[in-house]
C-alpha cells in the first residue's frame, strides 16, 4: 500500500516536496493556510540566486539540483521558467562569489552608475505562471489539497504515516522553533516599459537590497530584507525608496506604470532545517523550512532530500 504523507504548507517548498513525493510513489495530501496565488512564494521576484542561506555546502548542493530542474523546465512553456542574463552588483569591487563556479560561464562587468559586478545566465521564474503550474501538476499527479490552518503537527501524526513540515515563516510557531524569524520583503509590480533590458539586476545590501526583475508581462522592483518585521501592509515611504533606487539602476523605468505594491514574509533562520524528527507517537516528521529569501532556488534540491528521508522512514 502507498504510504500516506501530509505536507504542511502550500508555497514553493510544499509543492515541490509534494510533487517529488508523488513521483516516488507516496500518497500525498497538502494542508495549507494559503495556496497560490496567495503565498509568499507568489510575491517573490524568483530568480535563481544561491546565496543568503546556510549551511553553505548543503545550500550549494540543493541549488545545483534545483538549477538542473529549472533548466529542464525551460522546455515546458507552461512552467513559466526561462533563462535570463543576471547582473550581481555591489558598491565596491568584490571577489567573484563562489557560487559562480556552478555556472557554465560568467564575466565581470561595470554597471552604471559605476558599480562593479558579474554577469551570468540564471533561471528566472515567472511566478504568476509557475506557481499555478506547480499546483496543477500536483493535482494532476494525484495529490490532494486541503485548505486549512494547521496549528499542531500532532493532529496530523494520528492520521498520516509521515508528516513533512514546509510551513515557511509559520513553522517556528508550529514547532516552537525560536530561530525562525520573518524577513519582510516589499516589492513593486510595474508595467514593463519599452527600452528596459531583459536582464535581472541585483544590488545586494543588508536591509535594502535593490533588484529589477523583468517578467513576461511586468517587472518586479525591490526590495527589502527587514528581519523580525511581521507587517503585511505596504510601507509608502519604503515604496518610494524602492522606486528611487531602481530608477538609478534603470532610468528606462521612469516610463513604467506602478501596478501594485506587495509584501511577503520570508522564513528566516540561521540555517535551513531539513531533518527527520520522531515525535512522541513514533511518527516521523521531516522538517523542511528556513530557506530565507531563496526558497525558489532551493526548493527542488530540498525536495529531493525530503524524498530520500521519506524513503528511509518507510
């Protein structure tokens, strides 16, 4: 008989884990407070960027697995995944990030206004297409969906042979993990003006990173990394600051129309938690949360490890 698995969380980590478990022969039910298009994963600018979470060695491995899956998905038009040039910038000259070793090719650049950096080609994920695609694939493969809030994993361990915790920023509250903290990200969704280069631009900073991510029908402008901030309402002053910073990098944006402001709460943690825990009744819980701002980048690699752990528990 198929082993019945409950996955908690309907964001990219929950959907990727659920899909890979289905492919491995498990019977999977996702239980989630929110489903696409209303998850934090839907708000994300969503381009492959394997930096900003730990532990580094595991993150690099997970990111490499995800990269291969994204490249495969570029051949699936309905997935919304494509390859785009991406420019990683800083205010001062910096050594090539070690993750560039994962790339087939990259080059140093000098970007207006006189910012040093590196250009490479990365997977870009158009979330308005990609997240519904994942949801559709999950149900098409026989996965079940239950939209409800899960407040205690013990309510699931009595019903399912295995539980996978992909609850994102709410995972800490769910399991009493005080290391989890929200990383508030605010973005602007704008129209894509003529003359805007079809490349991702990313200027990293501790709190107010700046990024411009052209998508199929719009462009995402960001952003912020406000740790410990649970506010979901957009901050008008921050929106103005994001707009100003992005205009400095891409003056062509002055002809863009602001379409909406959105906020997402990324699940911050010093290190991603991906491990098995045996709860009191002997049921195994696989924890898969704490991906910070790179949940899309890590989702497929982490899902592969979830499947390995699930098979070990069988």
